[in-house]
C-alpha cells in the first residue's frame, strides 16, 4: 500500500535562504525583492518563484543582521 501524498508541501524558509545568500554573496544585500526572487530561484534556494511581498518581509528581517542600526519601521 502506498503512503498518501501531500498536496501542499511546506514552503522553503525564505528568511534562512536570504540570510545564507547575504552571507555567501554580500553584493546581494542591495538587490530589490523582484531581483532576489529570480536569484533565489536560479540558484535553487527555492523550488518556485516566491511572492515579492514575502521576500520583502524576509529582507527587512535579514537586513537587521547586517545593519542593526537600521531597524525597519
């Protein structure tokens, strides 16, 4: 008997992917969400193109790791 397949899979953790990308490629810290969307997909950090709003929210949190004085409002 086969195990039931999941219809909805857990989405990848964008925050962790963006933090790793920022640490490996520091020049990506200045990219816009739509640019990171393509970069994350091209480098296989995500399986599908993530939503710009989700990426923007993860960027706000990830940037505080590198620039703690610039806390997002």
